[in-house]
C-alpha cells in the first residue's frame, strides 16, 4: 500500500509539472487555422486559378531546393499584437521547412490589417536577409496590394524571394 501511495504521489507531481501554470488549456498552435497547402487564402483575396499558379511556383522551387514556402492571408492575428510574432509562431506550429535545416519561409498578408510579413527560417537567412525581405515587401508587394493586386504582389514577391534563394 505504501508503494502505491508513493507512485501515486510521484505521478501526481509529474502531472502537475507538465500542466500549464496559467491554467490555460489551449496550446499556442490552437490559435492558428489549419494549413491547407502552400497557399492558405483565409482572407479570400485570390481566385482558385491564382492560387493554383502560385502553388506551381512554390512546388517547382520546393522540388529543386527542398525549401518550403507558405503563403497565408488572414483577417486577424488575435490574440497576438504583432504580425511578426504571429508569423514566427505560425511558421513553427505549421512546421514550414525541414526541422533540421530550418529552411522555411512564411509570407503572411492581411488586407484587413494592411500588413505583410515575410518570416525566414534561420537556415535561409544567409540567402534572404531581413533587409532583403523588407525591400521585397516595400518595393514589390505593397505597391501591388495598394491597388488590390494581391496575385501580382504575391507572384512578383515570390519570384524575387526565389531569385534570392537560388
């Protein structure tokens, strides 16, 4: 009987150690929508044909290099206050890129929030720096988005990202 009580006490304390301290039962990843593929247009800014064209570009790049790129359009980043942190956590939760190579890129676009973020995995930062990603956003993507040309902005932005990665 004493052995059972010790085991029960050890099991209880082990369970307490893995339970969230804050009492929150939701995982950080529960805040994100499910990934649909390379293109995840939750804001519905692309036509099916446009999604297909962008998917072909990414698939071709992935086949040649092993790098993974995901494009996400969203209306909200709740409960986050920063698109940067949202996109970083989204990339981790979705597992974009190979874990051992950290070779993923996530492009998060929000028409409603009027914001864009390119999140580059550590394994690709030598080929696509934060400064280069910002230049792509500012000079290629945003000008197209301002005129509601989401496909053009994403298409040209993807082509420039892939050019930098090659």
